[in-house]
C-alpha cells in the first residue's frame, strides 16, 4: 500500500560478470543478501519498499567513479543512500540496480577555522560534525531533525529548525565534489563565499536528489558558536495567536535563530513520548543567538509580542539542559506522533507558503483535519512559512491511506493556491511528482527533464525520482 | 584594443523580411540607426565595442516571446540589455543580431508587504525600486554600486556593498519569469521563502548572463527598514590593520550591514572627485543595522577592534546626511578613479577569496601594484573576501593595456591559488572565459556547456559569452 506505488520496471537480475566486477571493486563491501538489501529499500514513512539488486559501501570518490563507470557500461541504475532518513521515498530503488551506501565516507577532511568553512565526505552526519567542531568554537546550523548525512541533506535541499536565521542547505554549501553519470569528478566551486563564475552548478546539484550527480564531498559554511544562546517556550490559547506572534517577529526583523510550532495534538504526543508536562496547547519553541545584550533584548521583544497575541507564560532560559530538553522533544516529534497509535506509521506532509498567508493556511488545514479519523498533529518551521502535518495511520487500512491522501491533496492545493510550494524541504522523491507539474507547469518541468536528459542520457542516476513516468 | 577582442563571427546583414517582422512587432521601438546601436554595443570598461544589427525595446513578456520566436526562425542571436552597467563585456553583441533593451519594462507589478516580497519587470532599476518601497517601510538591500536593473543584476549574480549581511542576488531572488530559447514562458518558482521542488531553475538562471533564458520578471525578497542605521568611517596606517579589523569582526559574528575598504590611492581619488577631505589612508566605510541598542553595541565592538588594529578616529554617525555623503563617495569610486587621468578608462578587476586569506591576497596585490605605471586603486567588499583593483589606463596606449592584463593575470592566479574565484560578482562575460576553465576544470565547464547546448541548441541567447570559442 502506498501513496506512490513503487513503479518497478520489469528488470533482469544482475549479470554474473557485473557482480564479479562489483566484487572486485568492493570486496566484502558488496552485499547481495536480503537483509542489507531490504534495509536499503525500506522507507521511513509510507512508501512501499523496493529492493535494490545489490548494495555497495564506498569509502572514496575513486570507488564511486569506478562504480559509475561499471554501472554505465551495462546500464544498471545507481541510487545514492546516506542515512536513509528522507521521507518522500527519495532513496527507494524503484528500478532496482545498485544502492550506493555512502555512510562509510564519514571523514571530516578539513576545517578552516579562519575561513569559517569545512570540507567533509558526503557520509558525515550533522551531529558528528557538530561534535567535532565544538572545540573550535564553530558550528554548522542546518538541522532537519534527523541525524542525516551532509550529502543527503544537500541532495534534498534540506533545512529545518535553524533555517529562519541561517538559511537552508542551498545557502550553507560553498562547493560540492560530484561524480557525474559519465564518471567524471567535478568540484562545482571554490571556497570563496560568493562567486559569479558561470552557471551555479552547486545550486543545480543541491536538491537534485542524486539524479544528476553523486555528491561525494561537501564544503560547508560554518558559524561561530554564539556568545549567548537562550531558549524559550510559550503556549497559546489559539493557533492564530501563535502564528501571528511569529509573523510579527519576522516582520520586525528580530533575528530569531529558531522558532517551531507544535499544535495541541503534537504537544500531547510529545508529553507522552518524552515524559514531559508541557500544557497541551499550541506551543512555540524559540531559540535566540547573539551577544548577551542582543539576546536579552530579543527575548523581551518576542515575549511582549507573545503576550499581545494571547500567549501564556513566556518561559525562557539560558540553561543548556533546558534547551537540550526542548529540542530533544522537538526532534522526537515524528516518533512521538507515530507512537500515538500502536503499529501505526507516520506520513509527514510538507508545504511552505508566503509568510503573510501562513496563519490562514494552517487554520484552514487544522479545520480540515478536525474530521480526520486518525491523529494528525501539525508542526513546523513557522519562521519560513513551512509546516508539516503527520498523518498517523494504520499501514494495513486502505481507507485510512486514502483519507490521508485526500487530506494531503487538499493541503498541497491550498498551499499552491496561496502561491506556495508543494515541498519546503523534503523534496519531490516519489510522493510529489505530479505536484511538481502543478507547481511549475509542464514547461518548467520540461526544462528540468531537458537538463536531466543532457547530463544523464541513459537515466541511470536514481531513476524514477522527481519526474513522473 | 581590448583584453578580450570582440570575436565577431562573419555575418550577413539582417534579411529585409526579418526586419519587417521586427517592425511589425515593435514599430518605432525598433532601432536600426547607428547611434542607438552604438550605444548598445559600447562597454563601460575596456572592451572593444561591437554593434548589434538592430535594437528593440520590449514592454511586455509577450513581446519578448514574439521576438524570440522570430529570431529563432531565422537563427539571429539575441542579447538582453538592461542598464548597460556590466563590466566584463557581458552585453557586448559579439555575434551581432538583435539587442533586446528591457529598460522600458520598468513596472513594479506587486509589493506584498505581509510576505516581504515584490515582483518587478526586469527593467526596473534598484534605486527606483527602493524609492517606491520606502513608504511601506521596506527596502531591497542588494547594491552593486551602479543603478543597475534588477534583471541585469540577476543575470550577473550581482552583489555589492550589503552582501555581507543580506547576501547576493542568489539569495535575494524568490522566483524569475523567463523566456526560453524556444519561446516558452516559465516561472521558475513560487513565492515561498524556500522550496525543495525539483531542480533549482531560479539559481541556474541567476548568473547565466542571458545565455539560457531572458529574464522578464523578478520576484525579490524584501527587508524591513531597520529601526536604526548608523554609519562609520575609520582610517588605518596599514592596509593589514584595516583588513584584520574586518576579518575579526566577521569572525566574532557581528552582523555588519556594510563594510567597504578603499586604499590610499582610492581615497585620494574620492577626495578629489567628490570634494571631500578624508585622510588619504586605507579607510573602512561601515554601516550598522538593527535596534538602537544592538547598533550601539555593534559600533562599540567594531570601534574597539579598529583601535586594536591601529585605526584612527572611529567617526560614527546616526545622521542620514553623513551616511548619504559616505555612500555617494563610495558609489562614485569607479568614476573618481577614472577621473584621476584625463582621457583614461577604468578596467575593474574582481576576485574573491576565503576570508582567512584576504589580508594576504590584498597585501600581495598592493605590492605588485607598486610597480604599475598607472594609478590602480583597490576597493572592495571585504566582508565577503571580495575586492577590486581599478586599472586607470590610457585606452590608446597598448603598453598600458598589456601591463594591466599582466597585473590582472597575476591577481586572478593569486586568488585561485588561495582557493578563491576569478569573479566575485562581475560575471564571466568576455573577460574571464579562460579563467573559468582554470577555476573549475574542463569537466566543470563542459557540464555548463552541456546544459547550454541542451537548453539553447542553436546558441542564439547571448552567444560568445561565458564559454571560450
């Protein structure tokens, strides 16, 4: 059962000679057994599994090049795979072939403290990177929740809780090392903070979901750990009050580092799952970065706005443990939601609308969800106009699946009607292919297809993604 | 005489039937006379002129589509033209054809105050936009100095004095309306602040210098006019002291809105041209944006850093007239430089390096310039690692041209050796084509060419730019 059934094209098993080639390249890092293949074919969310024919674990760009050349010679697809935390079926190998697991490419290659950048292999995960940077007073802010790999985050143009202040992966990447479908090794840019040198290959690769090139190294902008970090939490009687607080904060130019909304349903789930006792009302989680004075001023201003919009107590704190508690609860929100029902799975949606339409969009969505026959908490990165609903459904109940699908259709249509996008940060993958056409028109998507055909004429890189058959 | 001689391919005059088609489309907005053609074939800087065969002034996207279809039918090139302020020969019609002047597409189509965005026709200039926005408490920060059109700024991925705080055109554009080489009308994105919907067509078009699509509308992010704006100016005994002040400021995370360096030679030129009496030493111009308290704190911190690095009096002011004086002087720097010698022209260079290498790069450049036989002031957007030298040369002296060329070669090589870029914000145009290959390698540029061929198979959109013959 699936919103976007895995359209597995008929295919033949891998030729023995090709398997021997892979074994020669990867030795015992070639996996043909069902367990490893199944693990790389499963989805975190509601997509049907589809097995790759083989899984290889690469450790160097040179191995990726050799793999690409071997696959190209016999026209076998390649699906790059990081932490497997994407949620639109982005890594599901719907055409089989080889899944290239990059998680063992986990070396931090250089940290340039003076330049505020670093270069990492694509399989480095964001939490490990931040642990390694901490001693140098640096951090990498982009935080999609899951402990994803940097290569995966680049591939889906991820963002998350800090994007309101620090931007998305689009903004935080200086350069990529990629392997093309012809097995060429390209560095898309140098390390300068800005450049006007020809087409923006870096941005073309970011968000292309492995369909144009395989990212093997990522050069990231870094930031200094702020002098002061404070967090705050505030509950609201009405959803509109919470959203208006955020919109007014942004409009005043107050540089929030993070601001997340969790509705009453999500707060109940969080309390249960994380053993917390927050009021079960629509709630905002905040984080403020800056000098001591600047943070104090920001907290006071936002606190006043919250009060004006019917917020309850504005509980702020400078304590790292308070902050950790808050963000741990936020990061577990997806698992907390799915834990609301035994045996349920979570289907996270993802829309983003212009800021002035956000309250209206969330309100209408909330009303639509009132009729739902399953829990459907709302949470989101409201400072960007981006929010999610998590449909907590029984995977064995087709009626619930159909109902979720209809709710999602209405949600995305609502966002498009407000000149928003069908995906703020999860990507197109399998789940949003038809919406991409609705959002940008046939001509826009045709321009993308033209680029895909030109760069990957045999359609071997993550085939079946982004573009509908 | 030219650093990059206009490689005018042999061509035939426009066919009479095609001219009649153009006249039918544009009436008296079709220009065949020498004066208008010459005006569109000249360069602001050191590039040889090359005449278009015709100039048309469009007023609507529909006219651009009709023009593209007419030109495609007979394979006549089209060169889009905004304010003509680009400096790498980006609009020089080296293959002749039709120059499409977009300056009459100067309507502000919508301002969405609540969403902090606006949509303008491509020919709107940035100063006119800011005048129109002021009453609503909004502004558009990107400021390349010249009063360029927004379409032109998008095409060259412009940035300038505010980029250290607000980013470049890459960051400030939400969406573009473009006409493709096949005459299709595409909107590259919706108005959401972020999106993960397929390939980033918006970023692919930004910086593509009219070679992939003709930009007819631009949707821009806007910002609220800050509560407090202060400016400051400070002279330094040494160039290193000035650069170190900036680098330390950035490293401390102090959110400067603008920071510009002008060396002793440039300050002398500015004083003469703008009738000012600044000390003729390396000087930093600053601007601070924020709340009253935040700006006060920033000014104090940066003032202290300047003192530590041998800065003189840190003259700061909240007065708009002081600020206007400062930025007028900065904006006239190019004209001030060329005015240093009667009959001279200015050749502005443009490199950008990782922040930690900036002092070294500027210092080595300054030493190299000491031997120059003409004035060569340095100025730049130091907060981004980006700076320019202006070679003030006699256009009729081939030896000076050759000398400037050699200095420029050494400058760009120095920047590349430091993992920087051959152009921070001016683009490739005619002047940096070979450097693009040195910067990204044959494979990187080949990927760009593949995209160009796929989207513009007849090579009709601004041919001869970005890619060397």
